[in-house]
C-alpha cells in the first residue's frame, strides 16, 4: 500500500484531501486547511483573479438594458 500523500505546504504534514485537494491553478496537492489558493499563497493567484475579473467584465458588458422596456406607456 503506497504512503499517504502529504500537504505540499512547507511545514504541514497533514494528509492531502482526495476530492478537492488539488489546486486547479498550480496543480499542487494540499490538505483541507490549505486547499484554497489564498491559504497556500498560490503563485498563480493574481493570474486567477485577473481571469475572473475579465470574465465578469465581459458578462456585465454583454448585458444591456432594452430601451423599449424602460419607457412608460
């Protein structure tokens, strides 16, 4: 039986969370305490935030008000 994978954060020896323990940005494996990018100081966190900002901006720009619905009859 292979040894349990351990959290890749320096100083942490907790077991890796199986389902959601892999960071989708840096592809490293972390325990439940360090699985979020903010908690393990992910190197790609700023890139992730920028992508989310761009996606949100594009979504907001695509939503426009229709003038006919705003005019009272």
